[in-house]
């Protein structure tokens, strides 16, 4: 339905009149202001909350990828004996920029009377820093001390804290594959020396992942070759697509996995949480839209005489409906515009807003002793802003339909009877 110029003129005039002092019904003006404020606050809150959630997701994802690789090429039934050939196959894809071999396995870590299950990853220190970042900055110790045959290990900060360990301390790793002797199966046990402590910022890895030289890990697990090759791409967000291309082109008994599959449950939970938060906060906009319905119903009641006069002058019911739809949509667009502007400003300056609130009320939103981060991260996605704006506009437009239809059904004779 395309509105004519006079419909736009009257609809916009009603919008201005309902918000002007001394004109129209004061209560209608109040409800109109509430509708604009409600829509604006709902849109701003939704943009800000989703930006903070995106920021948390990005920060956790980046910390995960500091430890994980973008793509892993994992050996099948037998270890990979020529990992350089596998890397060359992968590098035929121009988006694969680096690779590093590894040997991994589950083991039991023992220190005096304490026993913990850990994941042991044997790495080549020179190659590993090409695909991951967390080993470039260690809390203590040096990666250069991780030499083959020295049986040194690099452990996480949380594991070191839990077991009261530091650089130079000893620990033992027990491989699950035992050695068969005349007296039975004897577990393979090897003592290691801690040469460095890393801090990836992710508790799961800092408390369970132990690194050693790839040759020492191969001796511990008795592996002839490597367990796989870790790959780095030029765009981690394209890793799932690149992994799919590698699956089709690489040959051999190999399993290819990208970072999103390795943490599928976590990312799925985050996406569900975002969707639920979007639905919950959209209800705020819906409540404001109900206020818009109330305002338009009262406006139609207040303007019954005007409607009757327009009808007697030849205005069609469609034109009356268009006038009030324009009025309600204009209020909805105004609230959405204010909300989008406010939400973008808040999302881009959330750290300053939180600092002001902390100083004003004298408390910390994220205490350093409890959380791994001390500031609220934010990551504004413009596609989220566009979606929120469209949803708010659609709700505002839908709210105008019933009151506008009621206005088009006003009978001129009955409306003017008591005027």
C-alpha cells in the first residue's frame, strides 16, 4: 500500500502534534513518549548485550586457538611416518601457511601422592610456534630448554598452581600402554623435569595439557612416526571450509578436523545462549510495541471527529488506515533510530561505562581474583545491528495494523452526532 502525499502530511502532523505541548491529549503524548523510550531502550539493550556476548565468544575462541591449531590432520590406524609429505599435500591449498607435527596421548601424572590425568602433546619447539601463539610468551622458564632426550616438560599455570610445582621440579608420567614381562604388565613410567610454565588464559588447557619434545613423547608412547600435523591458515574463520577442501583432495588414512569441530559443544551452547538472549530481550521491544498499540487506539478515539471530516471530504477508508499507520511507524522508526545510535555508542564504549559504574558504586564488575579477564570484552557485529533494527521496525509496523483498521471503520455520521 503506497501512501499519497496528503496521507503522509496528516500522519506526520499527528505524530508531531501528539508530542507537542499544548496540543492533543496529554496522556496520549505521554504514552507516545513511553513507546519511543521503550523501543529505544530495548534496541539499545539488545545491541549492547549481543556485542558483549560476541566479545566473550571472540576472546574465549582466540584463547582456545592460542593452544589449538586451525586444522588438524590426524593419523588413522597407523602413525604418520612422513609428516613433511602430508604438510606438502596440505600446502597445495594456498590458504594453508604453516604446519607442525605432534605426538599426543593420555597419561597419568604423579607427584608424590597426587595422581592426575593429563593430555601429553609432543611438539617440535621450532615448528610449533609457527601454528600456535601461547608458547611465545611463557610465565616462567624457556622453551629452548625443551631438548630431545632431556625429558623436559612445559606445564600450564593452573596445573602448576594445583600441584605446587615450578621450573626445575620433577614429575612422573605413566603411559597407559604397559610393558609385558614374565611377572605381568608393567606400566611405562618416565620421570620428567619442568623446564617452563605457560599461561594460555584458558583453564581447561592450563590444567590438563602437558607439552614435551616430540621425540620424548614418541619414546614414552612408543610411536614410530607422529600422531598428526597441526595446520595454520591465513583466515581462521575460513578453516571449516578449508578443512572440507582438504578432505576432498588429501590422500591416505587421515582424519581432518578444524577448530570448530574440536569444541563443537561449547560453540553450540554459545549460539543457543545468544538466540535465547535475543528472544528474551526482544520481549522488551514487544512491550514497547504494545504501548504503541495503546497510544494509537487512544489517538483514534481522540481523532474521531477529524476522521469523520476527512471521510466526508472524500477520504477512503484505505487513506484513513494509511494515516495512522504512518503515525505509528514514524514513532517506531524514531525509537529504533535512537536505540540503534545509543546501542552502538554503548557497545563501542562499554569499558568506559563499566569503569564509571564501578567508580560510582565502589565495586568491581569482574574482580581479578575470580575471573580471568578484568574488562568486559565487546565485539559489535553490524549484521546483528541490522537484524535488531529490522525486528524493531517490523514489530512497530505490526502494532499499527489493528488501531489503523479500527480508524478506517469509523462511521462519519456516528462520529459527528455529538460534536
